[in-house]
C-alpha cells in the first residue's frame, strides 16, 4: 500500500517541536526584523540536515540540501521574459525525475530490478523534494511573466526553506508569503490559534487516521482473496477516511506551526467529501495543489478558453500530472486518469445542461455519486494495479 508523504511523519516526533519549532519561533520573535529571514533559513537548514540523517537518505540525503540551496541561488537570476527562468524549470523537473521516477521509468524499458542495468539500488527521496519543486517552478514562471517581485536573497531563502511547510505543504506562493514575512509579528492570538491547530492536527492523525490502519492493513492481495466480499467496501472507505485525516491533520500542524511565527499559510482542506460534484471536491481537497495545477498546468494548456474537446483533454492532462506527482507507479497514472475522466464527465454534463441551478435532490445525488467515485478511486491510489484489479473484481463480481 502506498503511503502519502511519509516525510510528514516528522510532525509526529518530539524532536520537531522541542528541537526546531519552539526554539525557531522563539528566536524569530526575539530577532531584529532584518535578521528574521535568516533565522528561518538557518533553522530550516538544521531541520533538513537533522531529519535527513535520521531516516531520509542519511548522509546522501543531507547532502541534497546543497541541491536546493543551489536551485534557490540560481533563482536569483530570473528576470521577466528571460530564458533562464525556463532553464530553472527544466532543472527542477529533471532533479525530481531523477530522484522520484528513475527506477520506475527505467523499469518500463527493462522489467524488474535484476534485469535493469540502470536500476538505482540506493535510490531515496530527498526530504521535501516534491514541494520544493512546485515552489521553484511557481517562482520561475511568475518571474518570467513579471507577476512577482524578486525580493531579497534572505527573503527568498526563507520562503523556499520555511520548514513548517517543507514536508507536507501547503504549497506557498511567493507574492503571498513575502508581505506576510515582512509583517510577521506573532501575537498571543497567533500562539493560541497555532497551538490549537497543531493539537487538532495531532488528534486527526492519532485519534482517527491511525485507527483506520486496522482496516487498511488488509488492502493486500492475500487478505483480499480470503475476505468476505462484503467487508471490502469497508476497508476502502477506511482508507478514504485515513488519507483525509492523515493529510488534513498534517496540514493543520503545518498551518499551526506557521502561526507560531506570525505567518499565515494557505488552508489546504475544506470538507471535500461533502461536495456536490467532483469539481467542488478538487476545489476543497489539497487546495494549494489544486490551485497550483490550475495555474501552472491547466491554464498554460489553454484552460477553458479553447474548444470543448481541447478543454476536456486539458482536464485529463492536468489530472495525469497530479497522479504522476503523487507517486512513481502506473497505479498513480491510472488514479490521475480516473479523476481526469470524472472532471471531464462533469464538465460535459455542465455543457449539456447549461447554467441551470441544480435542485436539492440533484445536489444530494451529485454528492453521493462524488463521494462514491472518489473513494472507488482510492483503490488505484493505495494498491498497485494488479491488486486494485483483484480488489475491484472481488468487490463487484465476487
């Protein structure tokens, strides 16, 4: 079974709070305003080195900090309409592909690790690389289009290296983060809200998500074959609950951690399972990712300002990017395609029925349908393709 953003488990450790969050927030509060970006940057560097050495690549993982610092310094070359911005985007994508997808892509050519001459036996995922990549690409594109200012070196490093959002998001935007950094002044209200959000996140994680593990651990071929088929939907629903409360809990902790510095980062979840259609689901599930995909994939492809057929294909391509970003495996491609088809189907339905407001019954039916389709899709997300096919076959056929 896949694990979504295992780096977010850092939030479950005492080290995160005792060694990093509380000391860094205290130093940030006491430091002169001009030094505060450096407090964030240096504390993030120590954070990165410590957790890399304790489970995320070891010495090699810790060395990857130099890669992200290099990309940060390279970003200082960006200017509106400058080709170097596109070079920076390519650089970020190549690094992500090497670390996250190398064995998967080479395995498509040579099946199996033993027969793959290019197999990287010591492959590891550098801490935070997926979120680093999205923020590097955002900044490069927005500098290319002249939509964001350069800021100072210290401010940009503080944006990139801000450790509360490094491992699980939310994905930040520089033009939004910069004024908040400059005006940051943690108050008692920030402290209260921050601590409350952290505690809420921990409750979501430990009191709800972790309890679901008793069910989700059965999502393997051996247990699926032996199980009474009536219990299979329960296991899959448990995964839907687990992934939501896991990720929403980690987002709460990240948002609460940022408030201890007096900085507000974007919200990431807003009751997505209670939405009447798949479009609304994605507007409220991993909000910062959905908005990033809209701005930097869907819109550059032409968005909705094209023919209907192009519009539908743009939705599918955008969700394929989402699936690939979530993990290196064909099952993630299928999961992205599943959501792309759902979004396309909803867009086609809207095009056919026109601007009429749905009835109350329509909203209820749409909400139930969306909930069922989203949770069926988790079968492709949490299991490899052979196992997910077995699961769905047993659930629907017997």
